[in-house]
C-alpha cells in the first residue's frame, strides 16, 4: 500500500452529511465547518468562496475544500443578500449533532429569490484524527478546477445522478452519497498533491522514492526500535545523506516523524481498545511504559489514562 493510501486508511473519513445548496442571485451564505472538513462541488453555475478578506472564484466542475476555516461564505454576484445555512438547517429540524454524526436524507436549501446562480453539492467529511498526518501540512484552502476530468466516467455519471431531483429518499442513497464524497475528496487531494508536491512536508515525500520507502517501512512496522542505520538502509542512502535529505523533504527529522506516527497509532489504541497502557507501549517500541507515557503527554498534553477517559466519556 502506498503512503497516501495508508494515510487515507488511517484517517478513516466519514461523510455523514450530503447537502444540495441552491444559490440565487447576489447572495452570501455563511457556513460553519463544525470541526469537520467541508467539501463543495459546483454542479451548476458559478459562485465564489470567501474566507475572511480573501475570495476565490468557482465555476461548474470545481471543488473547494476549506481545510482550516471555522466560518466561511459562498457568494454569488454582489453578495448583498445574506443567509446563514444553520438557520435553514434548524428550520428543517436538523441539529448540529445530527449534521456531524449522520443525516439519513439529503439536506436541500434554496437561498435567494427566483432563478439559480449556482448549485453546490456539499458534504462534511469527518476524519478520525483532524490533526493527524494527513491534514498536518495541508493549506487553508484546496481548490481544484474541473474535478470531473480526474474521475472515471462512471463516477461522473454517479455524481450527476446524485444531483438529480427526487432521488434523495431512495433506500441506500445516503450511503451512496457518503462514498461518492470520499471519492471526490481523494481525487481532489491527489490532484492537489501532484500540482503542489514540491513544498516541504509529507506531500513532497510521497513523490520522493527514497523518502517514500522509509515512510512505508515506518508505517509497516511502527513498533520496531528503528536505528538511523536501518532507516538509511531502507532509503538506499548513507546515514548522513539520508538524515539531511529527509529533513529537507519532510521538514522534520526521521525520528520526529516516527514519533508522530507512533502517537497517531497510540491515540487510536488508547481510545478504542481495552489493551493496557503497558501493552500499547510495548507494541510501539517502548521498553518501559513510563517513556511512552512521557512521550504521549508531550504530544497530546494529557496522559494516556486521561485521554482514554475523556474519549470514552464523550
């Protein structure tokens, strides 16, 4: 499995909400991220996405993913007619918790008067770890033009079916919408990585054969007590050359990346398994549980036991 596939697998994206936003002329619609990862696909017309003072134009076929914004707006024309999407959701008896955990039907909102300036199919993607390796180096906004050109024809047809009227109450429709949203997100992310992969960080490492081999090795055996010599051997470089190259490409040391990956796995194990802290520590290469606990506290600001209680109480 390649590195991107591994990161996507561990992210375990869910898309509990699929919305059809129909924007009239000269509207400005406020949207919250709700701590999730919003994705907007322009199915028809044109609009723009505004984050603070900055805005970007979107036309039919474009995808916008505001990665870090807590609040942002979709606008048409002058944007003088202001709406809040949560007002529409609340009028339709959708709660914030429902929108984040799962809605069994398509949320359709028409904002503005007669006519249609833009139709935007939208979803909220919920990753298992919002601050994990997949999202750590992403920009504030991912913007992909003509995303249909990146998809197989049958997927394009499936998206068009989802955009049809009257299909949102059919059995299994919400599950289909969720899978399609994940596919569109992966296609958009892959395109962004290919276009922007020269920036330091893990996205650049995906395209570097030496780094990719090391990252794959770490992911395959995170509990191994890796030495610099072993990691350099996996990369096919000398120890000094490997260390320098890894830092230049990934913007961190090999052992900093190893630690982050171990802590990512640790949070999952602590929160969702009944294994003891000592067992988890041993599986991740720590000879003593105390060393693992110190690393966990440094990374997350609380002990494994505190983290487990907090995750399970919520």
